[in-house]
C-alpha cells in the first residue's frame, strides 16, 4: 500500500492552563490524547464528536497550526512534527483548510477576486496561470465570473462557502481539513455543498479530513470514520462497517440521540445523563464511564485501549471484543 | 375544539435602510390546547418573526403589524402595552436559542428566577426563593438548593437552557414559545432538553410552539407542524402525515435534502436557486421560480391554503399526491 497522505502516531496536544494563585500546581487541558490515524490518498476521513471533544484541535494539529506536545505527524512520508516557521511554508501550499463560517473566513471589505488572487500571490503562482485557474474553479462551483467583483456581504452563505472551497483548491493541495463546513448552512444549501464536495472529490481525487458533529453528514460523505470523546478516539472503522455495526456505547448513544424522521426510532432512544466531563481533570478509567449506561467497575480503574475486533474496526471499550 | 392561539393573515412589515421588508405576508397558524406545534423552515423564512409577533416584541416605530392574533379569544394586536406586559411571562412565555445571552451573567440563577417570579406574582423574597428551588428541581437541576446560588458561567449550555425553561414555566403559562431551543446544543443534550419539554407539556397541559430548522426534531416532538417559506406558512398538518407525504413541493424538497435517507455517496436532492429577497410584496406563489412543477398560473396569483384531506392544508395550486413517499 502506498504511503498515506497524512499519518499521525500517538498524537498528543495539551494546553497549559495559567494558575490562578501563586504556587498553585500547573494544570493541563488534554485536548487530544494519543490519537493515531492515517488518511490514504483520495479518501475522506471523518471525525465526529460533540463540542469540546478535541476534533478541531486534532485537525489543526495535523496541519501544524498548533505545536505538538507528543507523538508524530507525517505528511507524505515526511516527519513534520517539529518543523517550524520557514520550514513549514512549502507545506502550507499543500495543506489547506475550510472553516465553518465563511463570513468570518473572508475579509468583509475585500473583493472575492482579490481574496482569491492573494492566495496565488502569497504562494508565488504566476498571475496568468492563477487567473485561468480561478475561472476554471468558478465554473466548477457553479458561480458566474462577475462574482469576482463582489464583496462577501453580497453573497449568500452557501455561495461563500463554495468560494471558500474554491480558495482551498486553488493551489491543488494534497490535503484539506474541512472543519464543520456545512454546520452553519440550511439543509437545502447543505445538500448543495455536500454534492459539490462529492463531485470535486471525484474530479480532483481530494484527500480530506472532514470534521463534523453530525453523524448523518459524515455517514453520507466519508470513507473512514473516527468517533472522538474527550480527546481520544473511542471507535474507528470504515464508514459502512462503523454505521452498520456500532460497538462503542458512546457511538450507540450518539446515534440514537439524533432526531430522525422515523417516528418509531424514538422508542429505542438512549438518553444520556449529565454533560461532557472536563478535559482538565480527566478520570483515570474510561473517559465515558461516568455517563455510560453499561459501566462496570473495571471501567473506572483502567483506560481501555483501541483494539481491532475484526474488519479493521477499532473500539476502545472493556466490554467489547 | 377551540384553538388556544389563532393567527390569521398576519403581515409584518419592517422599515430598513434599503426600504420596506415584507417579513411576514399573511401567516395563518393555529395552536390547539396542550399540543406541541412545530414551525419549520430555513433561515429568513419568518419563523422567529412569527414568534416575536405573538408577544409583540417588534419595535413599534420601525414595524407595522396587520391581521389578527387571537389568544384564548382575545385579540392581542388590540391590547394596550400594559395589558401585553401582563400577558408576557404569565400566559405566554418564550425561550431563545442562546441561553447564555438571555441570562444575566452577574446574578445567581436562583436570584434571576426569584426576581422574575416576584415581578409577576408579587410574592415575597423568601417565597420566591423557595419557588426558584422548586422550579430548578422540576427541570432536573439538582441539588437545587446548591445550584440556586450558582452563576450562569458555572453551568453548561444544556443546564443554562434548563434554567431558561424553569423561568419560562414559573407562572404556569398556557403557551410556551421555544425559538430554536436546542440548536446551540450537542445532540445528546438536545435529546435531554426535548424530552424535558415534552414531559412538561404533558404534565402541565401546556401548549408549545416549537421553532426549529430540523425536521428530525419536529418528527420526534411535535404533534402538528407548519412549514414556512418566504414569510408564509405553505403547509400545515399532522406531523406524521406531513412527513410521510408532504403535499407542497417545497416541504417535500426540504425533507428530501436531508442526508441519511439514501445510500452513502448518493446525490442529495437540492432546491435550485435561492429564496426571494423580501423587498416586494408577494403577488404570486413565492416558491414558483424554484418549483419543478410550476405552471403559468403559479406566477400570477398566490394559492390559498386548501385542504388536501384530513385537516392537512397546503398553499399550492397543484398539491402533490400523497402516494409517493416523501423520504425514500
């Protein structure tokens, strides 16, 4: 098998928390603890989880927008864990990001055309080549050419998100992180963007990390899926395998909590008690133990490791496998 | 059965710097006693506008309301400001999307609930504090005596929303308007809040007008539902019936664009174009320019709400057949 585009080994990202009192022991927020994953070329890897589970931090760490506390990140075989400043520049061209709110990721006073050309300029793409590329991409995302003379407030959320995608594709990146790209959009617009992503993926054989809190969207789009809880991956598998065979109690609850159109669904609902625990004082056992409907004494004592239960289906639970 | 709330031909025009915005153009809506009624639609379709109109929360200098809003037979648009003030929070109360911005950050949650209760009932301090604890326990914030003294920032988003609900039900209102109450919350917390709302509605016989953009939420909580588009209600009916066979092309397209029905990687149905800007009063069906079934007649007049069987109403000249399942 060829080298995956991006590979993380036992990735750890911690944020120090300033102590409030003199002499108070330093505290650490464990945003991502011990995550390993690899995204092969041409595939879309989905990360799902609730707010605060570390999914965005994971995405940012893979792009080296964060310094890394522990573990390794490889991009196309190259170790990029400790690269800094200037050494990262050539990589940036190959790694792009799409954000949740397009109105916040475009300069409100800058014309769309100028915003797109700026990307090309920063990365020293010849102007005529950039111009041609921009026009091609506009065609791909179904927007007229006069869009280039507009400013973001004249565009709808869906149109602007399409432009954000075009901007990310402008430099033909090898890897894209899309952080909740459809969460701020209405369903009918969301459907347009998802269709567009599926088209572009075919055409440009995109490699993408798709971060979302919506199971249904991830299921529809992604090849591989990892479910995160409190900084760790609790379940990971091929999309079809995972959704047909939910093994971790957290994944099961998450899935059952999604309101669906099927009125019968509600009867099997597992309603979780309590909230996501704090990532500062993480309990020693399974992070999900406090809220888990199937919790056993051993779950509070030792942390379950991810293990393969067949079909490349990884689960971190004492009660499975 | 008499309706608790009956809105007829409600129009709301707002003055903006770019001219008059026809935010609502003829909304018809009826909420029965004890039912959970959903309003669903995309951003800018007038869901929140309708909710705010019921409580008359618009700036009277910059808006014009016409039509009729009858609550228990009383015409709300004719009430004086003072009478309206009395009604808010006691007979009709409202909760909003973002609880953090609705709560006072420098006041304990118990204090806020007690204050609100005293204003509406004239109760004493001690009595109001007791009531606050009782209400917190009722919405599942325990131990209430300790939680009462906490500040909003000490609570998670789900807990804050519970505080808002506690405050809203303090005076046992007959109607609770919930404007996207779970949109800012995670799915597992959303499930808890929806469960709570349903339980309160059943226990107190309270009607809930639930505003949401999520059809899944509607399917699981609402008895009946109204779909809005461009400032109008385009379809109303029993939730199950509407979801299984929407008669209005817009409702059906909206339901079909939800991922999860089809196979992985299959194309999702989309609606071409975008919703109209509301700077001109509507003269024809607002959905016609985007509708795959539109005919010449659709561009000439606005279709009235018509019964397509069993109290299921749709504003369409060519309502779709029910036989075709809406979500395949």
